[in-house]
């Protein structure tokens, strides 16, 4: 079943160009360059007062990326919380709001409970799920499936990139409905989305150099991940992926928070993985990289050639990603982030498909 891969996780990382392509084909009208949801939703995005997102773990980080997309493309106010907090906090939810839950398995107990709470408050509910027969898929008022296929590796990879793909399509649809996204910008975004599977395939070709880099990462006791904008949740996701399969302590931070605490950790022994496509806030991230470099920190930059040239910094390594529309960068940048965690754990001899203490589906609270 693993084909010619050593682990399910490797197979699932490499499957991403295909499954993201399949998911895109489901939500995008390729001929007309626009997003087209296959089924009508039981609410109109233009009537929504607020979007409340809940999820756990990696699915929560997909939601955090989506917050940036819904706010910028659809000007829709978004609140997001991990499901285990949202459900017990019992936040006020008005009937003009939508609760969006995200789950690969569709069985995560806390996510299900927050969905049920939202329904009890009279909210519309929308679920982004990968298992179409799951409890969450059955109970939500509307479902937008991710078409990643069964995910076996405990660490979520292809489900995450498919969640991002679906969420970006939803944010584009919301932007059109709310009149905040021009037809021209929608076409540009769809053009960018269409290039994503190919760019992900290009990113998998960086595997050889990432494998070498992973040997360095494996020596670390702590690793810091930094990013701004949508790269901030990607930093959180990178840290989660590394810690869950390699057991190296890793933390993700908003790059701007560096000076508010984590900078105290920086010395030669702490690799700092900076996720920074050449976007509108790239310059700000460069200042943070300079702060790291000035303290002897070793930077691993995941960025593009333009950014690497503009930053002009000595890095321990640069993973040079293709040029792309920064809006779609999280989907493509998921690949090197996953490969770094994977190869670090494999090099350390860890069981990447069955990491200790973790279950694929968390149906207990
Ligand atoms: C991380 C991971 C977990 C899950 C989380 C939610 O790699 O796999 O953090 O993302 O347990 O699971 P689902 O998406 O099934 O609700």
C-alpha cells in the first residue's frame, strides 16, 4: 500500500500534487477561471455577521491560515479557537453567524462538541472534513469535503494541504458574494491556484537537499519556527509536525513576537526556521532574521530566490521555493515543512507513521 515509499507519511506527502489537484478540480470551474462550489450552501456569505472557526491540531492551523484569507478576501470578521476551548467557553454566537469546523477524521470529540454547541445556538454550521461518512459530516448543516483520500500516517499532511485548498476556495466564494473581490482578482487567484499542484511537485524535488538539512536539525534540542501573515500559522504547523514525529522540542512564533520573549533562547545551538515567501511583509521578517543572526542564531530560510537575494543574510541553509502568488504560498510551503519533519525523524530512527502517545483520531476528550 505504501507503493515504493518507506512510510505512509512519505507516500502521503508525495501524493499531494495529485490530491490537491483533485480537490481543486472539484471546487474550481477551470474553463471560466472562477470558483464554483458543486453544491449550494444553505446560507449566503453576504448575510453573515461573523465566521467562527473551531478545530484541533493541524486542522486548527489550517483554520488559522483561513482566517487571514476570509478577512482579506471577503472582509468577513473571523474568530478562531481550538475546539477544546471553544466548547467549554460557550461563546455568544448570534444567528447571523456561521460556525466552520475543520477535521480530517470527522470524529474528533472536541470539534464535534463545538459543532453541536453552535447548532444549539441556532448558527449555520459548515464542516470541512475528509471522511465523508463521519459523525461531523453527518451532523453539520453543510459539508465541503476534502478529497485527500484515506490518510494513514498519524501526522496529517495531505489532509492539511487539501483543507487549505478548500478553505481558499471558500474564501474566494465568500469574497465574490460579499462584493469584496473583483472578477479580475478572482481570476488571478484561480490562475494561481491552478499552478499549485505543479509547484508542489517542484517542491518535492527539493527532497535531497532537505534530507541533508534534516541531519543538522536532528542534532538540535530545540527548534524555533518563525513567520508572519499566513506564514505564522505555517510556523506553528512546522513546529507541531517536527515535535510529534521527531520528539525534538519545537515552537512556532509570529516573527514579530520574537523580541517579546523567545529571542532569549537564541544561540548557536537553536536552528531558527524562517518561513518567508517574498510577500508584502517580507521586509519585516528580514529585520527579525537580522536579530537572530546578530545573536549567533542559525537561520534556515524557506523562501524564494527574490527574497533570499533581498535579505542578503548568511543562512545555515536556504530552501529555495518557486515564485508564486503569496496568497497560495501556504499550500505549496506545506511540502518543505513536512519534509523537514519527516527526514529529521527518519534520520533519528523514529517511527514516523506511529509516533508514541498519539492516535490518528482523538475521540476522547
Ligand atoms: C497533527 C495531527 C493532529 C490532528 C488533530 C485533529 O499532525 O494529525 O493534530 O490534526 O488531532 O484531527 P482531525 O483533523 O481528525 O479532527
